[in-house]
C-alpha cells in the first residue's frame, strides 16, 4: 500500500531539502514527531540511522536506503511490516513541490493499511504542512 501527500511550497527546493536532511529538527516542524535522535555522525547518507519517536507509538529505528539530490528514502520495521518513507522535492517556477510517500509492505501490511490509512494520510499532510510553513518563513 502506498500513501502520498504533495504540497506546493513558495520557497526554493534547496531550502526544503535542507529542512528534509536535518531530521533531528523535525519535531520543531510537526507534531507528528516527538523526538528524533541520529544514531551516527556526519551528513545524512545511505546507511544513516535515526531513532524516531512519534505520538502513541514506540520508538523505531529508520535507516536511509536511498539518497540522491532532492530525493531520499528510509525504512523501518514494525513487526513483520516494512515501512518506507520517501521525500521527493521537485523545483517549480514558484518554488518547489514536496511529495511525501509512505509504502507499507510485508505480512499484515494490507490490513494495517486499511485500518490506519486515514491516520497515516493525515500525518503525511501534517508533516508536509510543517515543511511548508518552515520553508516559507525561512
């Protein structure tokens, strides 16, 4: 199952990209993140890990699996379900478009997706609105 949220941001893609890579600051941007702690040093790279605590959930370790300009993905396990979060920035004439994705795979992902779809979609929207507000006020 894939969920997506896309929003236009009146700020340069570089600004949104910088916010995207600074994962430890995300709790300042959105109420969907309580705490994020990097488990390694240096710039975000493939293999980088962070412990992410979200409201009403236990902390999970997310690992960066793909990183290229204006696009990265990271994965985490929730029992047998694999979650992949994606961040995709596309420059536009007026700033950029920020697209957040969440893929759910593995045993039980279909049922979990059906039960949690509305909550997960709202979380993606809230996160994207947080990136928009931060980027446009920078």
